[in-house]
């Protein structure tokens, strides 16, 4: 197959382990290694052959890595790491604080352009695959309404956010969709739904010794961009209960576009056709699926960089064919 795309992993938690596994499934890629802020001697990769390097060696490895996949959290890691590493490597990240995506894009775009790197930001499944399907729906059905439902499942970004709250030793957050709202959209009703009517959030938290439970609860439920706009329940549990009952990471959800076509979409003369587009995901393991999306976009980042197409990119800027190991002629024969 010729030279393989050399992949680096920056950060080795659940998402980093998912990237490690996904790279092994892609024959046009090879893993250079994992870069960690921990002592490399304390990190045990899932695959014994995976090398582990200290974070402070990143700048010395720019010639060894074609694309660096960033596996930190959106709350505090990626806002700092993505702009920094975009000045050293072609990168892919999964920054998922929707409200801050424009600012994150700008922060990454400048160093990537200056150093002639390609930086794909905010990919995964939402933002990412769901973003694309929102765009498809609204472009195809301009007269209509878009709905996004998440869950039931564990949100990595929201779980990471609660674990960073002072007084929290460990925790996990579940997003739950409102089933009546989903059925109303599927029926073509186009309901007006508030944020609170579409989802609820449940947090299971292990407190640090001596922590103020009331203060922790208030910090979580009032957190902007994460919990403030939702009905959020915080359950305080033991570390043992967290380990026994909340040790998997399922997730999923739906993007739905309900819109009208035909004369009625404009003339309101009763001849409109109500159309519903639905894209759904049922994920047994959120991090490994997100990792698989990141790896596909790493291939696209590499191809764009090879073509001299530098700067920050989102899923809206990247042709789908660049994600696949097959090239254009094969895709036309096999999938079109």
C-alpha cells in the first residue's frame, strides 16, 4: 500500500485507547505512539507494542508523525492543546463545546496556517456526524425544523466536566432523551420544544472526603454550556457503586429534520408533502466510536495536508471521499 500514515495519540484515556484500537483496524495507518502527561513508565497500553512517550517530547517528534490525534477533554485540555499542537503537527480533535466552536476554530486556524498544517476540529459524532446530518437536512428541506436528541448514554464531555468540579473524586453523566418528543417529530408534528423538554441529565458523583455535597451539586447544575439549561439530577454514590453499576459507556441519539416540499411549502395551499429525515446512532461504546470517527478524519487531514490545503477545518469543509481508504474511482464503482 506504500507509505502508511503515521499517527500519534496525544492523551491516553478512554478516547486514546479507542484511537489505538481503531488505527490497528486501518491498514493504511501505523501508530507511532502515545504521548502522555503522566510518567510513561506508569502507562500500560492495550497493545503491548504501543510505545509511550513523555508529553514534553512532542516538539522533538514533529518529523515522525503525519497526524496527531488529540484525545484530551474539551473543558480545559483542548482549548490549550489544539492551538499549541496545530503549530507542530497536522491534528484532529473532538472539541465538543458547541457554543465555543467558532472561537476554538479561530484559535487553531492561525497557528495551523502560519506553520502550514491541517487541523480538523470538533469531529466525532456530535459535533461531527450529527453536524453533517443537520446540514443535509436543512439544505434539502429548507422549509422545516431540525431536532437533535442524545442518549440514553454517557457523555464523555459532560462527565469530564463534572469530574473537574472541586470536591468531586469521580463521576459520570447520563443524557436521557424525552421519548414523547421524539415520537412527535417522527409523526411530522414539528413541535416547539425547549431545551428542557428534549432531554434531562443525570449525574452520579463520588465526593472527595470532606467535600460539601450541596456546593458540589450547585456548581454542577449551574454550569453554563453543560447543565444550566437542563433539568439535572445529581446522585451521590460510593466509589464501589460507581465501579459496579456505571462502568460502561453506551450512547447514541438521533438527528431529525421535518420539512415540507411541494407547492404548499411556499403557497400554503394544502398541497405540501411533509417529509422526515432521520439519522440515528446506537453505540455500545461511546469513546471507541468517537475514536473511529477521529481516525477517519485523520486520513482526510493527511490528504488535505499533502495537497497543501492548510488551516483549521470542520466536517463541513471536508469531502466525504477523503475519509475512506479507497480512492475516488473505487468509491464510484462500489458505493455510488
